[in-house]
């Protein structure tokens, strides 16, 4: 997982090469002239506020450059106008920093093996969409995806997810540790809703490793991230 892609903002002149939700390749590029910004009219009524103090709204379209795919996503959110450092009288003296708050379709933050259970994939796709909207809800969807994987692996229902994972520990202690970490992140999301962005990205990364191992035939554990999540108790 390339964490540089999942920052909370980007410059209009330097958009990220996000992965396409249709083909999975990092081939999304902004459609020329599709960036639209607007500002609430109330700002203009205050003579003491300048355009660099406004909180703008923006909308922008990205498209996959692979002709056979060509999928399109829509990004919206808030924006800030900043000085670019150039000549104050030139057209490029200012530049927008864009803060996505919603992306449709949801971007695949991690790769998901083809044979991953469909119910787990759907929960994971929802988590990827909610990443930009609400980190707590995103964490909860990751937790639900763990539940669906345990269903696929034949772990019986129990009073709670903790008990199900303890049952799974007898079969695969390493991946049970990953699932416990994701459970704790999800619990914070469900009960407190104050997960940090970095913790959520940690959770996605260890989950990607587990999915590759369980459903992709690869084994590349990330023990330091698991311990980091559990030590922080999902916060």
C-alpha cells in the first residue's frame, strides 16, 4: 500500500495517481478543466476577509487513462487558496489545496485477491468509500469485513467477535492477532468514533497482508504494524 496516495489533501497542480476502482491500476488522472470551486456568498459580505481566508467548496472529475477501462470518479470537498510563491500579479500566484470529503466511486485503498469472499469485499469497499467521509464508520466496516471472513473460514457464531477470533486462534494464531487488531480499531470506531487517519491506514495495511496470505497464496507479515495497533488499542 502506497501511503502517499492517501493524504488528506493534494495540490491542484499535483494530483495523486490514485488506483482506478475498475481496473486497480494507478492510472486515474484529472479530467482537464473539470475542477470547479465555489465559495459561500457570506464571505464576500465581510470586507475584512480576503480570498485566501475563504473556505471554498470544490468538485473535480478523474478518469482512468487506460482506454479499455476509462472509468470516471467524482471528488468533492473543501479547498483553501494559498500563495504559490510566484509573482503576486501573475495568474499563477495562487493555488488551491484540495481536501477530499467524498469520492465516488470509492478508491481501492488496498488490493483484494480475486477469491476474497464477496461479503468481505463489499464491506471492504464500503470502508474505502467511508475513509474520506468518517474514519469511525470506516473502522466499523473493516471490523464487519473480518466477521465475513470468519464466516467463510467456518468459524461459528459466538456472543461477540472477540470470542470468534479466540476460536480462530486455535487454528491460525498469527492471523487471529491481525483480526484482534482490526476488531479493536473497529470497536473504537463504533463506540467512540475518534480513530486517527494513521491508525486506519495501519489497519488497512495489515488487513491487506492477511488477505494476500489467506486468499492470495502469499505470506508477508507486518508484525510491527500489528503491535502498533494493539498497543494503541485502536486509537
